[in-house]
C-alpha cells in the first residue's frame, strides 16, 4: 500500500471554519462538476460570476478545486466544510435562490454533476493550520465489506504512532456518508508547490515511523491490517482555485 500516507482536501476544513462565526461542524458538502467539452472557459466565467453573487448575498465560504490527474481530470470540486447537519435546514441563502443562480450562469456548461457528503475525522487527522494549500494529493480507499472497524482500528494506531514520534506530516481523513459506495475513506495531503511532492529526507518514511513507535512486529501487523481491509485505492491531485472560490475574508 502507498503509505506516503498516506492524501473531499489540505487545511480545508480550517480554512472554511475560520470564516464561519460558530463552532465548526464536521460535514463537508461537495459537488463534483464536469464541464462540457470545449466549455471550460464559459464554466469558469460562470463560477466567477457566482462567486461575486455569493459575496453580494453575504453567504458562507464556497471553495473550488480543479482535478488535475486521474479518471476525473477536468472535474471541479465545489463545496463547503465545517458544517453541521442542521446548517442545511437554514442556509444563509435559500437552496432555491442558489439553484436559480447556478442554472443562470453555470448549469448550461455542465456535462455531469454528483453531490456527496463527507464527515471529517479530526481524531485521526493532523491538519495544517493555514489556508488551503495550492495542491492536495487525494487518496481514496474503498474498503472490503465488513472491514470498516479493522481499518479504523489500524488508522487509530497510525495516529498514536504519529503523535508518539512527533511525525511532521500533515494530513486529513474523511469518510463518505452519502453519495457513493459505502466504506469509502479519503485522505488529503496538502502541498504548497510541485516540488513538495518529492520525498522529504527530513520526514521519516511511514513504515520506519511505525517501527520507531511500536517495534517491527506491531508495525507489520498494522500495515497488514490496513492491506487486508482495503479493496482498492486511487490517487489524484487537485488544485485550489481561489479565483473561482468565495472567501469572505478576501
């Protein structure tokens, strides 16, 4: 397993919650929007118009990323972080008004759209305390049926090891709660630039970090437990698009 770690999304939760005047929740509401062929410019122009509209409505932050690699290359990820479920009952801007504006300036240029809800897992995350990184490496894990508890148990031990050894790697874990296959976990690793994707000689490799924390036998056991829990894994790189996003503080 790739435990670089081992990467929908950076210091994203904290970037969103820093401009929300309440205790942040753990729900991330995301839409995956793929523009029609040849209409990327029109789509992006529409997103910029909609960002201006959200500002006029004094709305909550709306963040946008562009997928750069993988099967979803060219898909834009649009959404909010730090939400409570109850927040969706009384949004600052009504769903109807939001949908009408979307249809007006964006909808015509979208080929496909999928909405998904994720839950952020703060107890097993080590987030950066800055605004969204320029890039994020996204690792998606699809678990074998009935292996969720084994996976979570292993990741809990990884967290214990990272804290014990003061492992400096920053990462965030999310679990999909609606909008796709159950047993889907997402790991987000922030990167400030392309050079940051290279292995850092100052950061101990994942296996070595586990070995330092617990010894070789338990390190092997944790890795085997993760491997036996995961059915498949995919990797993508996404880029934050501040020019398409709405951040009230900017």
